C-alpha cells in the first residue's frame, strides 16, 4: 500500500482507530455526474457521494477496485454539547401570532429519542415522530423497500431499522421495545427545536407543533460519535420522508469535528450542501458551529487549542507544536491534523519528535511515513499536496495531512515543521486518549487561535452555522438547591446573552463569515431522556456535578428535564425558528432563510469578547417573521 494510503489511516490492523464495532471503516468517495453508485457496489448517501463500510483487511483491495475516487476517511464527528424562548429568541411572540411549526418537518440527526417523553407526544398520547431511522438496530422488515434504499440490508453498508409513526404507536401499545436515547443528547436537542412542553407546557420548544422525522446516527448504546457516511445517509432519509409527506423541512445537525479543510471542499461538506440551496425550495439545513473556540491554559500560562495559524518565510523553519496539555503517565490514541495553505503557497512539511527530525520535510507532492516500530512514540505519516487516487486532498485544496497514531508520553512535543513561503492554517482532531474530551485532555496545539475554529461541516459557505449565547446563570434543581453559576470561562458574573467563550469562531479557511447567527446554548433546560437520567445512567450528559459546588445531579431540574450547554443547544433554537419561517412560506430556500434570519437578528445584550464568535447578531425569530410577507 502506498504511503498516501497509509497517511489516510487505511491500514489493515485489528485495532484500527476509525473502525466500527464490526471492524469496518466507513469510506466515502465522489461520484461522477450521473454515475450509479449501486453499479459500483456503493450506497449513494448524498448527491454525488457514495459510501461503503469496508473491512480493515480489505481496504487496499477497495482502493484497487475504485481507482481515481480519492476516498475520504476521517475521525468521527462529535456531539457538540459543552425561559430562552420568551426572553431571548422571541419565539413566544411568534407563537402568539399563530406560528408554531404546523405543517413543517423538523428533522433531527442525533443520539436517538426518548419516544415516551411527553414533550414529544401529542395531547392524546400519540407520537409526534412521523418516521425514524435507527442506525443502532438491525432491520425489522416492516418497511423493506425503505430499509433497502437506505442501506439497512446491504452487505457493503451497515444495519439499520426504519419505523413509521404508526409502528411506534403500535409498539408502545403492545409493550414492545422502542429505540431509546441513553446519552440524552438527541432528546434534549429535539425538544429545544420542537418540544411542546407536555401537559404543563413548562419548557416549550421553538416549533411545538412541527412534525418530527428523526435519525439515530450513533451506533451502540452509549456511542457519541458519528461517521460522515452515516450522517449523509440520515440527511437523505429525512428529506426523502419530508418529500413523501409533502412538507417542507428544517433539519438540525448538532454534530461536528475539527478535521478537514474548513473551506467547504470535503465530501461531508459538499454532500450536505447538495441537499439545500437556491434550487431546493422548502429545505433548510442548520449546523452547530462547534465548541472549539475555548482555549485551555496550564499553570504556566501556556494556552492550548485545536487550531493555529502561522506564516513561514523562505530560509526559516516554522513549527506548529502538538502536545498533551495534561501530564499523564501516557496516552494512546490518534491525532489527525489537516493543514490548509493559500493558493500559490510553496511549503515543505515534516515532523519532529522532541526536537529530532523524524519525517521529511516533503515538498508539495511528497509523502512519507515512519516505521511501525519507532518505539514509545506514535507512528507518523505526512501527505503534502498529493492529489492521487488514494489521497483525501482535492485539486481545489492546497493542503496537507499529518497523522500521529500510537502512544504519547508525558511532555512529548510533536512539531509539524513548515519550510518555504506561505501561510498555514492547522486543525487537529483526536481519537481515543488524543481526543480533547478524554480525561487526558487530548493532544492539542500550543499557542492556538480562537478565530477559525468553526467546526466542519458548519464551515461550508452554503450551510447555516449557529454560534452560542448565554441563556441563564441560575436554575432550580430536583434535589432542592438552586444553582448559581458565577464564572463562565474567564468572565465573572457575565450578563445573559453574552457570547459563549467556547463557541466556534469564524471565518472559515476562505475568509467566509461564520457563524451566520447565534442563539441561546449555555445552560438550556429541555427534555431529559428517561434512559439518560443520572439514576439510570451515571455516565449520561446530565450526571456531571462539576462547576456546581458539588451539588448532586445539579443538571436535573425536574423528573423529565435537564440542563445542557453547547452549540448543540444553540442550533435547534434556529432550526425551530426556520420551521416557523417555512410554515409562513413553505417555498423558502436556504439562502432566503439565512437572509431573513440575519435581517431580523438583534444586537447582543451581553458581552461579545470575540466578535467572530457571534456572527452578525442574535436570533430574533419574531423580527424575521415580521420581515416575511404572509
């Protein structure tokens, strides 16, 4: 196998860092215009994008069978979790004028749904979910044509299950097992966008009368990661079912990652954008901007983050340093780095480990990998500007890929060396112990930047990226005490509507303004899945007591609702708002919707420490509706 394929992490190994539980790696490839994916043994997961779930031992054969395809393999996407209707988004005023999302599909691609939650059922106890795609369960055969169309029964794809609203009600009545949501993320997100508040109408979402079409895109009971192929296939499912229902659709994606060119040219970004646009009336796709804007600072005052930028000049060596920010015995994982250069830049790329040159430097078109047995330090690979059959780099992107996979020792400094003339933008995403969400703190860049941290796929110019604002600083808890947050990032007692310190900041790699808008995402109360209650799942998203003064279950406000934070919570506020706009005018296109939201956006009432994190303003759905002629 060529070094380029190795750099793609397409290595046959039993513990492949990107393999699923079946030992398969999801691979996406671009299709030629009019090409039939099925004739190639692929599943068309988006317009112009095919996918296959390939056994690790068959990866090289897959490349040989599909020459010229430039297969794309990447670390999985992550969940972006880190009063609002009445106080900040003005959704209450929109409801008063009769806009509640009636006749519009709200699509949610997430960790699943608590189908028994009263906020997601009608007054007579029926489900509000019209269709459900469950990637965590094998097919039941209730809808064989749909299950075949979405790859549930294909050998080259992965098992999945399709249920209609009638199936869900029938299984509820008979006591048969229903898909659940042990993580709780999908239930929370769905109710922010479209929850009706149940009998008490306590926590009402932005579009409480919308029809739900849901896809569980995580595989496994406690999985919090999603592959590009699964996400694209689920988007296809939601829009397909909305078309079958004859309804416009607003689709929410509270998922993202840091690996990729950040310029809209990855297959994931292109695939998502192909579902919406000027020629796709009645469709909108809303994406969380991500939580990578936060920077970590150690005791010596050194900062760490997922993104850095640097300028290199002829005759000098510039280094972008990766290191574990937390001192641990050792950590094992993989760090995937994407480097984007400007058009015309001429930069060599190499790797040093603790001051010793290990790889390169390789000029544009060059590539290389370290030996598998380099000792206690990770395996390394570099792919610089190689546009080939087995390379993820596109002719439209001047960039490089660097991979470090293996064991990282305390204090390890992996320096990506840059020689020549140009400007480099670098992003890192880890898996295993190298992931920023791991207890080790992951592997991050020293001296990072907030700007340029909007997550993929929100970086595509045609997708609607949503940043985060502070919703509240206090809330009552089921256990009794009222929680009062006094610190948010570096801010003490910040006012409401302050832009969240962790919210991904723009622009994208091309300089396109991101995010398109911001909405409440920090400390949002919404539906809590019964399977994610701390007494049922101690590792659920509502189990943390950190930052709450040691109050047990401080994120639980009552038996059915919990508090969560992140741009994951911001995006569904906007998705619900888009549903209200589509209710008023079902033929709106994505560009028209973005223009309406930005024209109606209001100024932030709180603080905006970094302007590029907030976009042009905060969501005001009532003002946007006012601008839209009935």
